[in-house]
C-alpha cells in the first residue's frame, strides 16, 4: 500500500493457449514486471458457457493463479449490456451471475463490467435504458456484496458511426450516485473517455468529466491514445498508430492523455487500483509502461489522503 492509499499497480495478462495450459507461464512473465495485481480477461477464457460456469476450465485457471504474490481483478464478458432491451436482459444477468461466481472463486476483489450501450433514440428511450441498468446493477451489487466483490462499471465510447449512445463520465457518476450501492463503483478507462468526448466535440471538458467520476472509481484502466476517431481506412495496426487513430491501448506517455493534470485534479477512493491494459503489440514496452504507471499511482490523490493534506 502506497502512502496515498493506492494498493499498487496491475496489468492485464494475455491469454496464450485456449486450454490455459500455459497460462502459468504468462503469469510468470507478468509477475517479473514487478506488478502488484493482475487483471484476468475471463471474457476470452471459456470459463462461462451458456450462462453457466465451465468447471474444468475454471479449475485450470485457478491452478495457474494459485500461490502467487499478486492480487487479482476480473474483466468479464464485454457483451454484458444492462441497457439492452428487456427481453434480453435475463441472458445478460445469467452471464453476469456466472462471471461473479468465477470472480469469487479466484479471490478477486474487483469485477469489471462495461457500462451499457443503447441505440441513439429519443430521450424517453434512453432514460428507460438507464433505468433498466440502475435496477440491474443494484441487484448485481447485492450478489457481489455476498462475496466481498466490488462491481466496477467501465466508461465506454460509442463507436465511430454515431448510432450508439454511451454514458459520459459525468453521467455515469450520476448513475452510480443514484444507485448508491457500496459494491457498485466505477472503472475509469481514460482512453475510452478521451475518444468519447472528442466525438461529442467536448474534448476541452475531459479533465472536468474525469474529475466528476473519480470519487466513484475503485479501478482504473490505464493506457494511452490520442482520442482521435478511427474514421479513415487503415491497412495495418501500424498505420493506425502512425495516425494516432482509435482505442490504441498504447504505453503511457505515447499518446496525449494529460496524465499529470488528471493526477493533480482527481480525488480517487482509498484502495483504487491502477491497472494497465496494454495492446499485445506493445508488450516490448511493458516494463516502461509499468514504471510510468507506478509513478502515476504514487502521485495520485485519494479521499483519505486529500483530507489528511
């Protein structure tokens, strides 16, 4: 635990073989970076099948994770959408319940779920979708509380075609305040918010928006980008990098997210985890990214730290 109340820095592990037979080797590589936490992308590990836990695969994952010095968080299926149409909500809730069961068995403290998406439509339809999400998150929060898990709702961007609605960081903060559940907090994905506000023509509001959500954010997804829309055809990922387009998941410092300003202005909850989500392409810079993120974590302000100051 750092003096400011940040328990440490993490990074998302990369899956190798589909049967997870070599996932222990991946965790060895991650631990060698000196991180305190590892995020497990269970959405791509076949541990939930048809809304139920697939026990042999979960046991393989547990064996790989056992006996290590790091803590864990879990990122469940990205497709879970609690703003979806009512007739599909139970499917999402079944997958979420199974994913929370997996999280509990792994001993992970945080479960990351994406904030909902809805088709662009008149305001009554959007508000109804938010209402469905509030109700579902409150129910899921009760499930999470039984296993001492914090459900961390992640900021999203809405794509690049203008057909989908996603919450701004400030709106997500308001939704979490309305739910007012101790086990339903936020994950700030800084790049997602950067992209969204650029799309909406509100790039200058970025720091203010993040400041509004920071008090709810027990989990952070740290990676860099330029907040530019992915609106030109590109042949390779290298070309997207050259133009700085899209959600690149770059090492910290390669893009133009104003990290120092964010750390100076935001006040996070005590216990916030700084988790790196690094594109596999850039893992040659993983240690550089861990070191840069560790410096950010050390400079961050948390609620207890800010009051003491």
